[in-house]
C-alpha cells in the first residue's frame, strides 16, 4: 500500500509540473465562463443550457486527461528510461503499474473537484441555485474516465503514446455508439458485419450509460438518477477497469524494459 | 568465498524487427561475482553487457538459465533491496531537485523518514552536490546528472552495487572522484559489478574481470592472473646489444628502438639468457611480462571473433 501511495503521489506531482495540465484545466474553466455569452444562451432555459454545456466541456476535459495521462505515463518512463531507476528498486511491477493508475485517478478527482466548485459557484452566483446534482454527473464522468485510463494504460505497454491516443479515441467513439449503431448493425446488414458488430457489442462497455449530463442538466425533472443507478454504474466501471488493469499488469510484467 | 551473484547458462534473444530473425543477445553466459569483489564486465558494443545487467535486475526476462542473488535463486524484491544500480546515462524527472529525487528513491526502498534526510545529506556531500541540493535537475550538466545517478544507487547503502558505465559524462577530476568513492566502498566490503568501456578504469579499480563477446563469456578471472597468463618474459639489458639479433630464439622480439629490452616466451628464456651472457652483455633484470588490459581484451575478443577460442 505504501508503495502504491508513493507512485500515485509521484503522478500527481508530475502532473502539477506539466503545462499541458494547466492549459487543459484553464481552457475548460474559461469556456465554462464563456457559456453565457453563447447566442443560444440568451433565450429559453438558461440554467439547463449552462449546466449541459458545462458538463459537456467537463466530459471532454476528463476524456482528454484520461487518454493523455493513461497513454503516456508508463510509455514516457520507458522512453526516457527513468523506468530503469524505478523497476530496479525493491518494487513489484504491479505496484508501479497500479500506483500510476491510482495517481491518474487522483489527478482526475482533484481536477473534477475543482470543476465542481467552479460550476457550482458560477451557477449559484448567476442563478441563485445550489445544485448538488452536478456531483452525480461529475462522478459518472470520473467512472467513464477510469475505464478509458485503464484501457489506454494497457495499450501503452506495447504501443506508442500517439497510437494509444488513437486507440482511446476509437474506443470512446465505438463504446458510445454501441447502443445505437452497433445494435442496429448486429441485427441487420451482411453476415460479416453482423458478426463484427455483435463481437464489439458484447465485448465493449456501453459508455453511453455513463452519460447522465442531460438528465442532470434538466434538474432530473424527467428521470431521476438514484443511488442504485450510481452503484450499478460504479460496479460496471469497476468491472471493466479491473479487467483492463489485470490485462495491463499481465502484459507489463512480461515486457522487457 | 560466497557468491553474491551467480549466473548459469543465461540465454536471451531479441527480435530487432517484426520480420527479422531473433538475435542472441546472451548465449549461455556464466558469471560469478564473489562477496567483496569488484568485477569488471567487459565486451565490445553489442556483446550483451547491458542485457546481462538488466537480466540480473529483472528489467528483462531471460529465455532460460539461472540467476542466484545472495544465494537465492531468482530475482525478487528482497534481493533487490540489497542492490544499488546505476544505469547507463541515468535519466530523471528533471523538475525534481536532488533532495526530492533521493527522497523518492529512499521511499521506494522503504527507508524511514527520520533516516532519509541524514542519508541524503551524506550522499550529496559524497558526490559533491551539496550546494546544488535544492536546484532542479534541468539545470544540471551531464556530469552532475551522472553524480546524481551514483548518489541514487547508494541511497540504501547497498551490499551489491551494479554500475553501467559509471564514468560516462564525467570530466577527469570527476572520474578520479568516483574512483575514490568506489575504493572507499570496497574498503567497506561492498561488492561491485562494473560494466565499462574504459579499460584503464577497470584495470585500476577491479580485482577481476569477465570479458563477454556475442553473449558468451570468453575470459574471466583475477585481473593479475589473467594479465600474466600469456607466458611471456622481459629481459632488460644494461646496454643495447645490437649484435645478438641473428641468434635470438624465434619467440624473442626487441621492445622499442633501443634494443635493450627483449620480450620472449618462457620456453626460450634460458637459451636467451645463456646467449646474452656468452656474448658478454650485462643483464639488468628479468620480469614476467604483464599485458595491459587493453592488449589482453583485444587478443581475447579477436580470438573469439576468429573462432579460435577453445
């Protein structure tokens, strides 16, 4: 446990020393502040639009952070050969790998907590509404980001960071459309397409389930995201993250450095 | 003497490209480092030195063979706790300061916070970086980073130190400084394995060497024994003996232009001495000829390449 903490904290410290982290965070906050200036924000339900756009931006930010950090954290250590100084110490490879993952999760938690404060204060100041429901959406964004991070980390054991980013984007897109396009493709079209679509449909998580932004943006007036929903989503995220982490550690323990 | 490291029939092959055939980086290597010994691991580029060190540290997974560390088979965290490692051209997160970097590595060894600070101060003083303790590493020269590499290798007071090109990037004074550190460690009983291309450095520091070529051990043993093992002697004369040349035994050859030193094989020694005395020349001395490590290394590696190794 102690070593996991050491590795996790080193990832947080590393992120705090990287300009790209601050650029992504600053851009997100800036764009949240600019939402009220959108032409469409001048009419209709401004609060709903504000919340939906802010959560959409946060989703993109978490997605970018998860893919970049997951895809580069270990690959960069290997490329720069700093990994020699670490793995030659009395540590197990799984401790290093899991510690890195936990560190990325910690960075995401810190970032999403900051965003929660920014959106919460902004909404409170502008609309005089305190909206704790935003935390639910940020939590599911975090869950989705954990799956993406574990996948890109697994890919980074053997692939270059650029390819990992591509894999992450592809996974994100396919896992989001699987409920619609993949389901349709699985039941229609030629046999080969049906088999391919069916394979992806059953093997990939349906990431669209984690997207509760719209529900939260509309104040849960139509659907309500209950505790049971959040528990089920957490279990689903834990299952896929666990599988990707297990495979990643398995591959990493066999990799020559 | 107990072996700190024993390698038996180690094999490791790599594929250099997707379609290229596998190449043997290590091909049945045997090696032993005894407790308290400083052993130099030598070999031409691509001989398998770094792969050997990586195998010992668990950075690569050998195809076959056995590695014993501190009498136990295999590489585990317990054994690595007693090992300090300096990789070739060590790289660090450059935003860190020496103090923070050493603290991080100290934590990986499970050092107690109370003891880490004192150890860090001692190590920074040892490698001459006390004044730079709180500067970020991105301001460091290559030589200073190398010193940091040595400091981090010593953070846990290792019983066994593995150094890959320890003097890389160091200026002459830096090399002397590091040599002094290694001498002190030897006095303290630390076992050291050094991989280096600096043959003069190896000759100065090491008790024993192992020469590997194409992943195989082509020579190993105590340095003094190896360098004297070529069976040659040198006769020094008080004055040049120009008229002897025609009658000298076949293995004899003059050393230098002066013709006052004669190098020859042991079997020809008595005949040569008799010839010199019979011709009225005066003998200043006879000594066993000691090759330089460079000469020995070149002979062995050439011999190995030409397939003349027995």
